């Protein structure tokens, strides 16, 4: 006789079902599938003696009683045997009977002998699956496991079936997490797969991804747990995280050094400017210094905020605009209004917007008319738009740009830079010259070429 553990699984095309016998009062229970197969009503077979005397063939009764005594005495905890049963209609047929002691009950199942090959095939597929399968009660008692589960639990099936899963998990935190997962499944709550780690029979750490579903069998709700070994994926993720961390450290250092080098260049230009007596040369150097500062501020933000490649446009541009404004000391008759949304954009896009803003604010202040009645008002806004676009608007109520200026081919360096950086971020430009000058730049913030930002 083959000693094996019982299984609560019964393929739908197999004739037979599950039975249980209480070891304290010897009450006997058959599920509806087994009752239909044997032809008996629920109240006709209610004790173990009823089962032996009315269902088991007299030729096999002695053997079955012997097995039962061995189970009671604890000599064995499971059995597997082929024998004959007598149906209620008097017909005798061969069956396959298999069961095991779980708690204070013997749980088993009987299938028609003609279905034995189908059952063995089903069991072979179940046991040899690369995924781990286990069937448990809502209280965590293990009813069945397949061969893959042995490695996950680091124990043989003989030592697993009938035990609580608490005996298979060394970490109490993980055990509590699994119990909560099972509880949510039992209460039919939607639960995502959970991950945990354990050690295999070689004391090697393995990571498990576990999914579960409720099996409704008669009045019992059992839990089918499916487990996948995701150790390889976790090792790859760990290496990737390590590489990303190293790359972030390198990018942080690069941004910090770029910022320091730009500040050094700006200081050298400032020093050179102090030795220049020519006003025009001094003015050119100051403009160059502001342009360098525009780039330096972006790298400073990247090095200080741990953003590495992306910046918050509101923080960056507001900081930059404040610096530009205070460097001119424009006076009480000049006002600046900013409406900048926190658009996330990459370094190239941010610097391009910064250069454009620097040139147009500088141009508005330097070329404004001194006889504006309400004073000079400069407005800067950056807003999110549909289809992953942003819109940058810089306007002033000054005298406006001369009609003789060709904006597509300007002569001044400032407007040339505006055009260059607008093209760099794939921006469409609109210019309005009604009661001053308004520049509108509409550009993508998910461009594959430049702006990899998201709104």
C-alpha cells in the first residue's frame, strides 16, 4: 500500500468526492459529489461504522479497518489504497481511496477506479508544476502542497500537511502578513499579489511572489495559494537600484562641479569687468554674466535637490527671475508679475526657458520708455496645457519692438538667442505688439529629443 497525503482537489470530470471522519465521535461526512456517486443521502451514512458496513466491500472491510486503526494509533498519518465499494443500487465497482489525518479528522477522497489514470495524470501535472501550489484552510492549516512547495517551505510534504503555515515561516512579521493576506482572501476582498522571502533547503534566501484564490467546496472555503520564485528578478532589481544609486551620485557630483565652474567663470568675468573702462564692453560682460548665471542656477538646483536630471520649473524660474530683477534695481515704477506653475522639465528645457526669460526681461527693462504713465509692467507666466504641452508667456507694456526688426532674422544677440533656444525646445512662437510686446512660446514637455518631463 502506498503511503501518501490526501488531496482536496477533484477534477470536474472525475466521478467521486471528499469524505471526512471525526476521530473523537467517529461521525462521518460525505460531500455532495461523493453522495451522488455512491447513491446515498446525507443521513444514510453518518458514522464510520456505516461507511464500513454499508459501502466498503466485505472483501476489503478488514483491510480498511486495519488502516483506520493505524491512523488512530498514530502509526501512520496517511494512506492510499485501491479497493471496491458497493453502490446503493447494489453494484460493486473499484475505487481509489486516499486520505490523511488533519487535526482531529481524517480527510480523504474516493474516485472511481476507471478515473484513476485521469487522476494520476492530473496529480502529476499539479505536482510537477514549476509554481508552488498549496491548499490551506482559512486558519492557516495546510491541506496539500505540491513538490515545488517543499523547496519554498524548506520541508517535505509529509511534514507540511496538517501543520499550520506558522511552522513554515521563521519570520513572525512575514507570518502575520500572510495571515492578513489569507484573511482578506477568505472575506473575498480584492488583494494584489504579495511578496516575501524565506530560505530554501540549502539555507539560500529566496523571494516568493504569492497569489491566492478561494476554492468553494461544499460548505468549506479553502484557499489555493500559487507561489513563484522571483529571486532572479529581485537580484536584477537590486543590481539596477545599485547602479541607479551610483549614477545619481555621479550626476550629483557632475552638477555640483558644473555649477562651481560656472560660478568661477562668472567671477572671472566680473573681475575682468572691474578693469574695463569702456561702458559698452562692461555692459556686454554683465549680460554674459547673467546668461552664465541662468545656466548655473539650474545646475545648482539639480545638485541641491537630488533631482539629477529634472527640475521644478516654478522653483528654478522664480529663483532666476528674482536674481535678474534685483540685478537691475528697476525702481518703484517698474513691476514684475509672475504666474508660474510647477511644471516638471528636464535640464535642457529648463535652461532654454531660463535663457529666453533672461533675454526678454533684460530687453524690456533696458528698452522701456521712461514716460509710461502707469510704469513698466512685465508679466511672466508658465502654464500646463493639453496634449503634454506647456506655454511660456513674457509680456510688457513698454514701447514695443520696432516694426523694422525682423524677428525671424534679428540683428541683436539677445533676440537671436531667443530664436535659437526656442527652436531647441521645439517651440512655436507667437509675437503680439499691441500695447507693448507679448511673446508666447508653446512647446512639448515630453519631446523625445529634449523635454522628457511630465506635467
